[in-house]
C-alpha cells in the first residue's frame, strides 16, 4: 500500500528543546515536501526536496531545517522550537513533479509551550 | 498575503444539493490547479485538477470550472452527500519543483 508515514503523530514540548519529525514514503518518489497547516491560512510549504541531497526553501522556512540523505526519508528538524511553531504538520511525496498526484501523511500535531 | 483566495470559509448544503467553492488567483504563471479534500485527522487527498488550457473538467460528481481571463476557478460538487462533508482546499502551482500554494480552505457540511 502506498504510504507516507509521519512520526510522531502528536508531540507536546517546550521552547528550545530540539525535535525531529520523521517522514518516510514507500513509493520511491523523488519529490518530498513539508507543509504546516494553520486555521485560516490553509497549508503553507516549509521546504521541499527534488531528490537526495537536493532541498530548497518553501514559503515559510524560518526556524526549520530538513535533510534528504535517502530517497525515502525527509525529516523536519526544529533546532530551537518556539510557540509560533505550534501547528499541524504534513509531509507529502510526489512521483516526479508538482502536477503529479501528491500523497500526504496523516499529520503531526506539535504544541510548543 | 494569500496568493490563492478561497471562498466561502464554510458552507452548509442540503443532501442532493450543489456545493460550490470558489478560488481566485493573481499570478498568471500558475499552470496547474488542483483541489484537495481533507477529512478530520487525515492529510489532504488530491480530488481533481485542471490546467489552464481547458475550461472545465469533470470526474464523477466533481467538476472544476476554470475562467482564465477572470483568473478564477471553482469546484462544483453535484448531488452532495453527507460523506462529502470535509475541508476542501484549492491550490496552484508554477512549473517544476513541487511548490504548491494553497487557499485557506472551505469547511463543507452536507446535511442529511
């Protein structure tokens, strides 16, 4: 079954404590992205990756880091989380470009206190 | 600043009725316009998409209408069902790179 798997699904943490949200896809897709979803703003792209070792900033990259060392994995790193990063996060993958259907994970709800 | 403006924020429709959600954009470089459906606790799922070289695309009960000159596109859900109750997002993208811009979303509730 085609899947994008995110972990953890829920996390409550404190300001400044580094955290990583993992994302893994089993479809051998080249493109992967991270989005955050906030009420009234829809989804906003944080970072995307076009292949291993190729990443680029989306619309709201400040405070986030990513890496793409393997094709299947695309972790999102918050080095020093702050309360304004409290949000619902989604990872997505796509076969080869934006106009191919994207598969989304089920989301990670982060609360930064 | 929302690059894709979506309306209404919420919508209540009777079972069997037509649900209509509208989106407008400014960037004429956008060349692909997908719609996503999201159920509570789940990620968005691609529903239907259109390119600007066609004015309408239909898949089952879902139709996208596209007006290039007005820079607007809309989703019509015919014979709306309670199972269609979800949040719907329009989006737009430019060329290569998997960079999607989303509207703010519309919460649809279909009353039985």
